[in-house]
C-alpha cells in the first residue's frame, strides 16, 4: 500500500522505483527519519549499506543507523560513543557496589555473632575509581566479542 | 611537520591545502583510519561535521567517528548499537546479582544465628530477565542525559 514516494525519494526529489532500497524503511510519514540518516551518513552510503545486507536484516540496520544518526546530531563530538562511556561507568559503579556487598556477606559468614548495625569497612580496588575515560584502556568486562573492532586500544 | 598530503587528500587524490580540515586528524601514516570513516560517513559529511565543531573538540570527534565507523564495518546490522545492547545486558546482570547479594545481607542481619552454608532464595523481578532487546523500552538506569536523543522510544 505504498502510494506515492518514500521519504528518501521525496527528499532527493526523484521518482520512487518499485524496488527502491529506502522505501520499506523510510516511509513518507516520517520524513525526519530519512533526513537524519542522510545528514550523518549520506543517502548514498545508507543505500549501499542496506543493499549489502540480506533483506531480513535491513529494517534493523535502518533502525540502528537512525539511532546512531540521532545520537550524533544530539552529541556532535561523541555521538553513540558518549552513551557507551556512560554505560561503562555504570557497570563500574555496579561492580564496586557488588564488591562491597560481597565483602559484607563474607564478614557476616565469618562472624560468630551477627552485629546488624556494625559498619563494614570494605577495600575496593583503586582502579575501579573511574573519574575520566580511563575505562577505554581497561577491559574488565566480558564483551570482547562486541568490542573486537578496536581490540585493546580504543580509538587509535 | 606535515610534509606531503594527509590521508584524506591522498585518498581523494587532491592537493592538501594548508587549512585542510582532515589533515590534523587523518595523518598519511594511517590511511585505514580515513578510508574507514569515508566508507561509512562519506568524506564530505566527515569534513562538515568537523568544520561545525570548535577546533579543540575536533580530535575527539574524529576519534569517535572512527570508532563508530569501525563498529559498523565489523557489525553492519547493529554497529555501535550492538555494544550498547550488550552493555545494557551487563548492567542488568550486575543489578540482579546485587539484588541477590543485598537480600543475602538482609537475611544475615535478621538471622539470630549465622548459618553460612544456608541457601538463600532471592526473589528477583522478572522484568530484569533480558533475553531479547526489551531493554530498549525499559529505562531503569539513570543515563537520561545521554539517552535523550531518543527519549523513551528508542528507534522509532
């Protein structure tokens, strides 16, 4: 029921062919979606990237390209990578909190009489204190498969 | 000491002007860095994005663009978003583990006699069980500032 041109063909002021690569993923009802990916990746690159994928994966690829483009427009310096940095910090926070909780459990398990109100002093590794982007050099979490593009060095 | 053309100008087979926007961030010694961002974003878009930023932020922008481009080449469907998904899953795992540990601490604190070997049954919210990309609709973590581009809906 695709009467009329898709958002991409409208934007590019061209006829929308029957086999238009953009048409299924950039409906005319959401012109902002196309203008966003066009601004960051360029229509030609988006078309190429979709074309290189099997059809059943194109929708997800279009969605993630749109997401990345939005991130880059909102945050022109860091884009998506800003979110990745933030999530790494959250993981470090959670791991620190977990280490504290586990030390407290160990204390309770080895204490002959429970002392509910006692303060437990917990040693947490200094390396877990993330105040800058030093997590880039660390690799404490197990996401090697997804982080593989950069191996141990992140940007360089 | 930039004798010769930068990687971008070499790739584009053009003279490298003195004020070349690519030159400081795409040295001729690393041609792969430029070809990577060119393949995903296009040279013209990369140039525009750098030009729109104050000079002191351009290097970081070039680094994150390179990172994103590498991710997209490695993972043409999800790109960087694949890493974000993975990190969300890690955060959910850590939060579940923390909830278990905290319940165990509460058990110890309320138990009159410590029973180190006793199994503690912990109720963990079913919503924390991430087996697909349902975290996209959740927003349990506090990263609203960085996740703002998409507000509560992620891709659509």
